[in-house]
């Protein structure tokens, strides 16, 4: 029982000490393999909301609620995840007319040189596979554990279309698929350790009123956290280039500031994040979209799968 408690505490510390480039409401689930000897399964629930919600560097133009269930299996130096997300918001009605043989939608989708709009609120399924690698630090530092991860996600996009001329309603069944890879990095600058993640992702939608694709290449630097009484505060900085918006090169600058508090009585973790996201497009140049997210996450279930050798030795005793 004591080991189970220590493991959950270690997981909470790990979740507060590292962060993914995206999405904002998914606390990182990196766990050093040295923290557990057995295969471990853990399920967590996240509930909250965000003002000015932005998905994959695309604004939704509204606030949204979030329900997120994450299931993770840790086996040696490997980690496997299945995550189900529900973004709760208002669907924007879409109307269309046929002018000169061409279908025109209202509201009109952003131009190809503008920031694309985020997919409408809905569900998203994500699977991930990761591998941990030990990297040597300086002689005075402990061994550094880095994670390399592959991510694939799928999101259905259903759209009801109303004809302006006839009032008839039709239906589009679309989807968005995305794939990505992220790798932890650790090095020293002027003697100071620098933690971060290098990431690449690609996303493409089809069967929608505004089929778009984009590639993302960037780096997130994670600064050391500080404890202010019972609250842990930390900051990250992401620099990235994203295609599909008429502006090449560096076009994303995203600092983020988080306050994290753990309630020991309920094992609930409260997160408050402010993320001012500056993005550049060919049409609008630089724009800032400020996100404020508030959510709670809690471990629902933990299962330890003990090794056979350990069980047999216990039986002999």
C-alpha cells in the first residue's frame, strides 16, 4: 500500500513538472521508469474549461468546456496511452447558396492566407506510444530520463447544411486526422540546465466546408518550477512554424504560465493556466489570442501488475 501511495505522489509530481506542447488541458503523464518496478495501468479524468479556446494553433472563437479521460500503461521503458476528449461548445449553423455553379458557405471560411478556424466542438480519440531513454547529465546531476513519443488522433466532424434557397437541410460527415512525434531534450547553456521538447505534427481534414491541412515544427522550453506555499508555479515557452496560413518561418510564439495545487484529502489537482498565443498569418499579420484555462484532474484507478519472479519468491517465503 505504501508503494502505491508513493507511486501516485510521484505521478503527481511528474505531471506538474513537465508539459506537452498541446493540448492545453492534457497534463503531462511522463513517469520515470525508475519510479516503478511493475507494469502499471493508470486512468485519469480531467474536467474544466477554457476561455478563448485554441486547438492546434487554430482559434475556436468561443469558450469551451472540456471532458478528458486518459488511460496509460507503463511497461518497463515503454508507455502506451488511449485518450478520449470531449470539447463542449456551441455549433455554428452553416448555410449555403449555389452561385454561378459554385457552392458558397455562410459564415464564409477563413481565406487560405488567414488563421484557420479550429474544428467545431466534439469528440477526439488519441493513441500514443512512447519510449524512455536515460541520458547522462553532469557528474553532480542524477541520470536524466528523456521520453520519445508518437501520437495519432482522429476527430469526426459532422456538419448540418441549410440551403438558403430552399431551406432543405443536408449533412456532411467529415473528419480530421493528425500524427505527431515529440522528443524530450536536455542540455546546458552557460552551465545552466535547459529542459524542453522538440515536436513535429501534421493534421489534415476532409469532408468539411473548409478542408485544411497544416504541419507544425517547434520547440517548447520548460523553465524550473517554484513553490509558493502549497502552490507550484511554472512557465513554458513555445516557438514554432506552422504551415497553411500564408506566413512561412517562425509564426507562433506561445508563453504559458501555470499555477498547480494538489489537495491531499481528495487527490484532486487544480490547474490554472494563462497562455497568450501570438500567431502570424499572411492576411492578418501578428495576432494574439489569450487563453485562460481552469481544470481539475484526478486519478481514478491504479493497477500494479507484479512480476512473476516476485510472486514466486513471495510464495516460497
